[in-house]
C-alpha cells in the first residue's frame, strides 16, 4: 500500500470511528439521559453512514473490521476523555497503543509481507514469532537458528 493509500485508509478509519461513536453517543443520550427523539434519529443516520464508510477501504471485510477494532478502541478512549472527562490511565494508554500496533500489522504490514512472499521470517522476539506463526504461512526462525543451520550446512574444518 502506497503512502497516499495508507493516509486515505487512516482517514476512512477515523471517519468511521467518529460516526460510530458519535452516532452511538446520540442514541445513548436519547435512551439514558432523556434527550429528544431527534437525537436518536440523528444517531441512527450517522450509524448508517458509519456502515458505509468502511466499504471504501482497499482490503477485504474481515481485515478491515479487525483493524478497525483497534481504531475504535483508541477513539473511544479519546472520546471518553474529551467528552465525558474520564482521563485515560496508564492501562488505557498501553491498551490503546497495543490496539494501534494491531491496526498497523493487520492493515499495513501483513499485506506487504504477503506481497513479498519471503522464504522465511527471522525475528529474535518470541512474542513476534508466535504471532507470525499464527498469521502467516511462512517458517519463522530466530537468528541463532539461522546461524546454526548455516554452520551445519557449511563444510567447516577445524583451524
């Protein structure tokens, strides 16, 4: 995915998130705080728009909605902070950052790896290795495994 496409994709995620949270919030105000029916109707219209926006994403439905979940988490934390006055704590921030890392991997990193079709992936991070093994159809190795195999296959003679 090129830079312009990535920026456009992020804008779609942001717009979808604002529509989902904003529309849901208007329905919430109608049901929980006794606001007029107009709030519910406006919320419903905005929620329909939310359903349309992701269709402009370049990836398939499952990938888009999986990645969108991470964007929704972060936007919900920000909405709670700015609208409801609930200041995010360390756990909110760590969780939000982790969710955004997932967005990056799902939408923007994995397609590049798949397009490159590598013979294998090398990582020294155990957590990364486990994720790669579950997400990708490639062998995953630790750098020391690669070195060990190289030494085993080389015809080395003692000095």
